[in-house]
C-alpha cells in the first residue's frame, strides 16, 4: 500500500485514532481485526515489550504533582512493507493488542485510511462513547440531592 500524497494528516488526527486504539477493549479490537480482512505484511522495529510507567496525579486536579504509582504498559513499533511506521503504547500486558494498534496506526497513514476509519476506528469510537454515556447515566442515577431547612433564628 502506498501513502496517498493527498491525505492531509494532522498530529491531532493521529493522536485521536491512537487513543481510540489504545483504549479499545482487546476483544473488540480482535473482532475488528477479523472483520477488516487481509492485513499487510510488516517488519518489527520493536517487538511488543512490557514495562512500567509512573502515573502522576495532582490533588484536586490543580495541586502539586505526586507519584500515584506504576502501571503496566506494553509498546511496539512496526513498519509496513510500503514504508509506513506504526507505533502503539497500550495499558496492560496484552501483546496482541499493541501489535494490532500499531498495525492499524500504520494503515491509517496509507490509502487504506478510509477503510480503517470505517471498519475499525468508527465502531470502536462509537462503543467507547456508548460506554462513557452508560457510566455517566449510572453515576447520575446515584446522585443524591441534599436539602436543608433554614431555622428561624438563622434566617
């Protein structure tokens, strides 16, 4: 597959699809791989390897930073036979998830971009949005409203 010179990729486009691929559940990504069809050959630049990443946080979202702890991360890099490079950093330790994410990252830089967007990214993004909406609805359903009565002398 050749890179289409008319494809105008921005850093934000790539960051968006890499985020969708990384956050997608592995079983959903595996389903997308089988539905996509034949995948191109590639060469490993960095085989999937697991490691740890330090998670930093802020108290209240705006306070001083502190080290919250470490989390498992797996990363890899590959190059398609046509020359495009795909990378992936995925939380957890699933090597297949990282491989598929890197492969689709590379494919999204080729003329197969429209097909990958339609068959892989759009369905995964929709599922992630629905999951988020369910979580918001669930949290909203458990919201408690407090009402206080004002005493006469405090009024």
